[in-house]
C-alpha cells in the first residue's frame, strides 16, 4: 500500500458512502455534528482573529508593511480554522461518533463481503467499551501532540520543519483512527495494531492527507470509516489464498 493507495481508498469510501442510503444517512449525521461544532469554533476565531494575531505581532504603523500584517492575519485564520475542524472532530469522537463509525464499518463489511461482519464472541457493550478506551491512545493524544508541534513551530527556529511535521502526524493518526476500527472491534492488542500502523505509514499518510483540506475534510472525515474498512478487507483478501476466499466477496 502506497501514499496514492491511501488517497484512492479514501475517495472510494466517500463514493460508496454517498451512494449507499444507510451509509449516507450515518455519514450525514456525523457531518452535521462536526460541521456545527466547526462553525461554532470558527466563528469564535473569526470574531477574534485580529486580537489573536496582535498577541504574536502588533499591527505596524507603516503602510509599506501593513499589508503583510493583514496577509499574515488571514493566513493565521485559515490555519486556526483547520485546527478548529480537528478539535470539532475530537469533540464529536469523545461524545458519540465512535458508535457511528463502528456501525458504518459493520455495514460496509456486510456490503462488500455479503455476510455478517467478523466479531469476537463478546457482548456488544464490551466491544463498544473497548473501542471507546482506544480513542485516547489512538486519536486524541496523537492529534493533540500534532497541534502542540504546530504551535511550537511558531516560536522555535525549527518552525518550517515542525509546521510540516505537525499536520503529517495528525494526518497519519486521523487515518489510523479509521483503519483501526475493524482490528479494534476484534479486540486485537494495542501493540499489534500499532505495529500494523508502523508498517503502513505511507498508506496512512496518503489516506489522512485529504483530511488537511479545510471544509472538504469535514465531508471526508464523515465517510472515512467506509474507505478504511475497504482497505482492511483488501488486506485480508490479499493475505488469503484464492481457494479460501469468500465467493460472495465483491470487493
């Protein structure tokens, strides 16, 4: 799996989600929640963007460089709006989105394999509890770390490097939050699942790179579990001998 494979699976999942009624409804529900939170946080940023910039750079008196201050102001606003989208995504995850993600993954698996999704013999409550516990190491801490790197980049000589590294880290872990759904539902140990991520960093960077596009990322994040499940099933299909594959598999 390559960087471009990650982009392709993300877009394929979006396309399947948009043309499948059940997935479309669930994705639209996720989109609505994330969009409302993003609009609220972005509104706060737009209302105070000049004040935020003034904390970093006082508006110059000279008209010759005042244009640079205004340009920096709106560039900072765009960056903060992207951060707002990530924070909105995290808040939605904390409250209920993980349940919708798992349901979308299960539906996708049924559509592509023609059979009920694979799950261990434990209760649904135990599975959901396990998935929720995984959100902290799998998503929230890595994304907050990437945001910290981005902020640190503004105040250190390594700014250009850290400014690139922060979004890349966020992209990889946002992708993993979706591709890890099926392995986590099957209660695989964290170390084993993290090893799968490390062996496929290029793919996850490609899958998550589209999440860095402001506004469009809201739509992609809403349907990301679909493409991530397609990726997982493709890996299983590639690792299974032809004579043992499910004849009903359409993927």
